[in-house]
C-alpha cells in the first residue's frame, strides 16, 4: 500500500508463488492512466510458466482514493481466474489499493472459483 496507494496513475503488480508458497517473482507495470489499466494476460502467463509459478496474487491501485473494485476490475479478474484455472495456477486474490485502504476481491466474494491452497 505504501508503494502504490498514493500514485496518480494505475499500477498493476503480480506476485508469483511456487508450490510451497514462496514468492518467486514480483512483476510490476504502470500501463494505465488515472482511470484504467489495460490488462494483457499473455505476458503474465509467459512469466508464470518461465518461473514455474503455481500461484498468483494481483494488486493494483485506484488513484481516485476509492478502493472499491470497478465492474471492469471484476470482469478482468474473473477472466484471469478462468485462465488461471485452465492452466492449473492458483489465483489467490486480487487486491485493490487506494491510499491506505485495500479491498480483497476474494474476501468480498467477487472472485469465482476458489484457490486450492489456503494462502500463498
């Protein structure tokens, strides 16, 4: 939260974990404007396979100051969740950060399916 919560443009961070819950990669990108992030799944999937990761946590910020996931956030998360399930990668959570606040999309019931492990 301290690194991206106060930014004026959206940033996406993907945390990749191995089968033991150990962080193997941290990918960040600032492809968005103040209102949106363009999601591209192909580079993320390539990195997941290259790093032999089995789990994923996605984090992005909302410069607006409101950590509530947008409809676009929810739709993109569900698409990525379906892709992750298809390639046997646990999508643990998608966190939306704004200032010093964060919303877990998993805890909010906005992610379909469930991760097979309890936590990364």
